[in-house]
């Protein structure tokens, strides 16, 4: 971690030096973009060096900087559909309705993925690259489009992939591979109460208050523009004055963890999933009822959601309870 901070600081220092020696010669400085004064354009962002550096250092600790987007872009290149979320170039071209053309030298998700960096050369470059409502993938959610404001930029990628042939009360489903299921990054589905397999059961499906937050993900994960994306208690206390520790709040996560463990045990006993706890996959090559396939889909989706019910407590509890009842 120490080396990561050193590297980030050195890169930023080099960038500042380059601008200082090559971009700001003389009292007036060189002409900026489209003949504008460089001091009046570049300076609107680059003179706020403490703010920019702070955000870069925060981002360097985030999963976006250290997780699968970095591994994918560096190790696999832009060779398939994954690129639209696992690389900067793929994301930008997908937003523009284009097929990825940069098949090599793709870069990980970075500042330019979510912001308009070097587009207008003024403070609007800090604006988000998209805030358009997001149509959930594959047309299997009745054409559902979600709109969570600034969180829309997140929802483009943090959503489930289509449920292959899985419809409530529908035909049996073939589990085609061990990767059958929602894939990673299901947060926007469960936050907004869209995308779980809503089988009939003792609990009705409803949403918690988080589902109606104006800016969705950003409200809690970017409190005071925190670019590590780790929610803190100050963000929660805006609405939850009685909070005393995020993980322990009202026992929500303990309750959901217990339900997930119960469902996991049932899925393992029925040979529907296999693997180690926390890293389970569908047992492929079998055809099962829609309700049992739905239970697999729901379990894997909530594992990938990662919030243990914090994103949408009511919806998560109903999804798990009714899935458990399928086996009873």
C-alpha cells in the first residue's frame, strides 16, 4: 500500500512539473485550448492542486483502482463485451453507442471514465460523463429503466446481466455453466428493487428508503466527494441520527447474513451450487425448476451486491425469505 501511495504521488508530481516547465512559460503563459489563455482554462482545475491530489489518493485505495478493472485492462485487453465496463475506453465508446475500436492498450477505469476531463477546459470538466437514466440489461426486466441521478454513472456497470431464460413461474431452466447467474456488480438492481427473482412467498416485495435517494449510490459512497467510495458514518447520520457503527446498525447485516447462510445450506444440499463459502458457483449441466434456478440467481446476486441488506433491506429480506421457502 505504501508503494502505491508513493507511485501515485510521484506520477502526480511529474505531471505538475511537466505543466510547469512546458505549459506555463512567461508571465502570461501560452495560449490555451482554441486560442484561450492557458491560465484562464487549465488553471481552473489544475490550480486546485490539493483537491485534485486528495481525490487521486483516495481513488488509488478504491476497488476501482485495485480490483478487476485494473487487472482486466492490463492483462486481457479489449477483446470482448467485458470491456464496456472493465476499461475506460470501452465505457466511453459504449456510452457513445459505438463498438469498441481500441482493441489494445486499453486503460483501467479512471478519472476520465466518470468525468469530462479535458472536454471544455473549464470547471465543467469535473461534471459526470453521463447522468442519463439506465436501461437494465437484456430486456428481461420488462424494459425497466432506473434513474438515480448522479448514481446513473455507476448503474451503467453495477447491474446484473440478463437472467438466461428465467421467468417467474416459467419453464424449467438449464444451468449452462458454472458462471450462470447475475455476474458481479448487482448493486443498482438491489438498491432500486429490480432484478431479483420474485417468487411468491410469505413476504411481499417492497423497498427501503435507500431506493428513493435522489442520487443513489453517490449519496452514501461519495459523501463530501470521497473518491475511495467507502461509506462512512457521517453520510449515514444525515438520515440515521441513532447510528452507532455502520455494520451493526439495527442488526440488519446480521439478519441478512443468517438468511443467506440458511439459503446457502439449502442450495448446497440440493447440489445447485458448489465451492467454498463466499465463492460459490452454479452446478452446471442440469435442468431445474424456475423457482430453484431463481433461488440460485437470488443468492449469487446478493453475494455480489455485497451490502448484506444495507442497500435495500426490505427487498433483500423478501428475496431471501421467499427463496428459502421454495425448499420447504
